[in-house]
C-alpha cells in the first residue's frame, strides 16, 4: 500500500501494522479451532457408540464417478493436496464448513457473540482421518491465501485469545446476564428404527366394507444428532407415518416393526417424545410467556422447583427468539396476536421445554414465508445438533431448506421411493436415469417424480422400453409413460438397488447398554406435578383464558338488557291481588327458565372447543384427567356467578319482590344452585357428543322438555310422563323461588306438596354431581385422536 506522507505518518503506519497483527491472530485462532474440530470428529468416528452427528447410512450405489464440481460449489472450490499427496477438490470456507447461528437476538438489541468452535458445524464424513485432515488442510490453506507471510502463533497467545473470545463456554456477553443454552443440554439418546411398516384403513359403507392401503412397506431409521425429513406429495402418507413413529396411532391394522433403542413403544416414552402438530393448538388469550410457563410447570419433573421451571421457560423464550413478543397474547381467528412464525416457535417451545430425546413435527413450515421457514428449520438443526433425534414432515421446501436435512424419506402413494442421505438423493435418481433437464430446486424435482411427472426430466431407458413394448401393437408408438408407470418404475428401482442394503444395516445391533433398553421399556408414568399442583395450575390457566369470553361486552349487554326489560315489565308488581300474585309467579318462572337455559348453552361448548388441546396434552401425560376436569368446572364458577348477581340486583328491586336481606340472599342461592345444575347438564351433553351441532340439538330438546315439565304450562301431567319433573332443574328452582317469596304459597298457583324445600334442594344437589359424573365418564371413554 502507498500512503501519503503526513504529519503523523509514522503513527498511522504503526496503527495499520497493529491492525494487521490482530487480524492475523484471529485467523490463526480460527484455523487452530478448525483443526481441533476436525481431529475431534476423526476421534468420534473411530469411537463406538458415540452420539456425534455422523453421516452414516449413506447409499451404496454404482461405482463411484470421478470427482466433479457440483453446481453449487464450483465457484468456491480450489485444488488442494489430499492425504496421499494427490490433487483433490475441496470447498474453500473462510470460517470452517458452515456457521451455525447462535442464540436469537435478545431483548436489549445486538449482542456480541464469540466465534468459537462450538458454533461451527463440521461435517464428519465416513471417509476416515485422511479425508478429515484433507478438509482441515484445505480450510487452513484457503484462509492462508488471504494473509501473505502468515506464520503460526505460539500456543500461549492462542490460549489468551481463546479466553478473551469466550472459547467453548457459550457465555452470553450481554452485561449483567449469562444464561445456559437449553438446546445444549444432554438428552437421553434414542435410536428409531422402522422396517416394513404397513398401515391401512377400513372404509365402511352402507352395504360393503373395503380396505385402503395408506403405507406399503416403509423402512428407515433416525439417530441422535440427525434431522430426518419425510417428504412427498399430499396424500402420500407423511402424517400417518409420523403418527405411527410417535406412538399416537396404534391400531390392529398396523404391520411391521417400530423400535426405540431396539425396544417396542412403551408409555414411559411419552415423557421423552415431543410432538408438534400441523395446526397450532394454543390458547388464544394467553401470552407467550404464560403459555410456556404453564407448560413448564406441568411437564417438568417434580425434582425441579417452581423457580427453576419458570427460568427454564424464560430460557426457551430467549433460545427461540421470542423475547420481543413474550408479553403478547397468542391470538387466533378473531383475536389479533403474534405472527405465524412466532406462533409456530411457541408450539416448538412447548415441546422442547422438557428436553425431549425425540421430536416429531408435522409440517412446521406450512403457511410461513421462506425466511421464517428457514429460521424454523435452523432451530430444528440446533436441536438436532445437541444430540436429539428430530423427525419432521415437509411439503415443498426451498433449496436452502432441503440442504439442511441430514436424512430424507421420499414417499409416493404410500410407497417408499428413497431413503438415505439428503445430499445423495439427486445422485441416486441420476443413477436410475432420472436427471432434470433444467436447473431446478431438488425438492421440486423429487416431488415431480413422486407425483409421476417426468416433464423436463430425462426418461430412463428401461421405462421407455417398457412403454414402447406395451404399445408395440397400437398406434401410439411415441407415447409417454403414465404417472402409474413412473411410480412403479421408481418403487421397483429402489427395491432392487437399495432396499436390501438398507434393511441389512437396520438389523445391526445398536451400541447401547441393556440399562437404556430397560429404562425405555418401563410402564410407570412420571407426572411432572402432584394432583393438587395440577389442579391449581389448570384452575388459574382456565380463569385467565376464559375471563375474556365470559366478561365480554356482548354477554354483559345481553344480561343487562334482559334484566332491564323484566324490571320494566314487572315494575313494582303488586301481590295484594290474585292477578298480581300470578304475574309475579310468571316472573319467578321466567327467572328459573332463563338461568337454566343460559348456562346449558354456555357449557355445551366447553369440551368440544377444547378437544384438540385436551387430546394434545393428554397424549403426553401432561396432567391427570380428573385434575383437568375439576379445575375446568370450578374455574368457570366465579365467572358464571358474576352476571347473575348483577341480574338479580336489577330485577329484584325493580320488580318489587320481597324486600328483605334474608329473602334476597335465599333467592340468589336458589339461582346459583339452578345455574350449577344446568351447567352440569351442558357439560354432560357436550362431553358425550364432542360435536357442537349434535350437542346443541339435543340440548334444545332437553331444555324444552324440562321447561314444559316444570308445571307452569301444564297443570295435570299424565302419570306415565310425570317423572320428568323430578330431573328438571326448572321445576325444582321454580318451587324454591315461590317458597322464598311466599311463606304459604297461595292455592290458586297450583303448587302441591311443597313443605320446607329440603327435597327440592337435595334433588338439585344430586343433579349437580350426577351430571358432572356423567361428563367425566364420557371424557374418560373418549379416544385420543392423532
């Protein structure tokens, strides 16, 4: 460089020299760390039973081709010497193979992150020490070209620089804050193997029954540290296979073998498996922090204190980059909340908060833009790199997403078209004669083949000869193969070339101890909290979630409007005359009917609306069903009893009912008893059907029947149907209200056999518990859907 002479030229030259020295020191540090990482990968490859992120199970295909430059790496490749001294091609990288993003941005803005060995994702291929040293030397050589006259620095200087940059400790350098990375915690290693998995559904018609094959002999595996992607067109069986692997579908129509560390599925695996559904099943009115905190309190083991569980929830929030929206509600169809990508990350956080060994995700990128989808897959990569097994379905990923997968299963019409390393998929299909004629996304190319579409794809000679021989006698000599022909060819090619070798590899024993197998085969459930803790947590969660619906302006306006109208119609009713007494009896009957009708149709929606959440949380044994049921029913009571108090305060004094504190509170107590009994009936109907339309229809008929049997419209009910009044809460509440207002009910009101009201109170209390017991039994018998 040429510098113009200035007054402080010597000082400036000294500054530039110092900057150059610092830059060289950083380069030496990065190269040293890369060499250490490569040597570490070599040692891990040679050791048996490691949980390193290996690149095993590669496809053994036809004779290897001479090394060529791939389209994506041709511009960055350079010749270097391999271990044998011969020239080879290696990709040049300024910071190792690939940089893995560290923790997402924290609340205070930009953080200073150290470039360390733990942040570099180094591919440890199966090639051995020679290939690893060649890659290390190529990385160092590529870096040394940027610095002329580079010489290695002493070890003491390198150690000082490493200490200054943080080394492998992963410390957050934000002032006043240091936290532990959640994803770096060790997990119980679980190897998943599945061979010849077949699944079919039974279609029952009016006159006949048929079977439909969904999966036809699917074989594959996934190891700790790997990200396995299940790809295929819609209807190919991706979600069904994912449900089978996660243990959420166990029918008699399932054939084949699915093992976890060479052991079958057991209930103890529920606490080690995380499952993220395609639909975001979350409570709309809870914030991000509340959602993850409740999940931590319910799912984390009892050995952790409440404070430790809350800290774990906050760590997940920072790991997933949700700190900016932690106090924002989740939102839903009618409530504005967090974005789609943030909602998907909250669903992932709900599962990784318990540090699962297996994580299953059903299309986590659906509905997300390319950047958000890439960020989501990067999170899954980080989870897999911490020693966990991640299996996800994917519909049509971008090219950047596709290259982040370790293993790939390609399904087409329920059949296996490919299983192996995702990086070897294009080479495999090229070996069977399917090569794209134009540059395209690898995932798009594979999905076209799975759909039987061979446009812009070379036609394999075997398939072409088969089609020509079949059409030899016809007039269409140059007919293209149909999608069925392409599908049959791909299935046959995989079965004859690769399937046998893959099945043979899966038969090899796993490098795990017998103690690990025994741990997985245990059938004991390990609840994260005691029964009382579960009840308390679910009670407050339900109270926070449903207060917005119960105390909405629509419901308040509805109750206030009816109360004011009743008060105006029965304004200061006079009970001195017989007509006045009959009018007041009509008001009391309407009150009993209204506060029997209103709670029923409110409670009907309780369990059908929460069915998806109940299935999701019960599938992972988050809590006992009894704790959920009692918490769900009791958390509604404070909200259900607030509006009746406002209602009676308006109607009671406007209508001029018996002005006495004792009679007012007795009337209030009767209304409360009627509400609780009616709510139990609504819960029982909703839990029995779990279908809002069917439950609403039955509830309408039931409430109308109870109202008619109450005794106000029909005075002489036939004996064969008169028993209905004993199970009608309208009948009992009406009689009790009359007893409160009149010490001696007038004879012209035709209310017979009314003594002190003890029988009516006992009957309503019995209905409160009987209806709820029926609802609990219906929930217990409900099958968990996948």
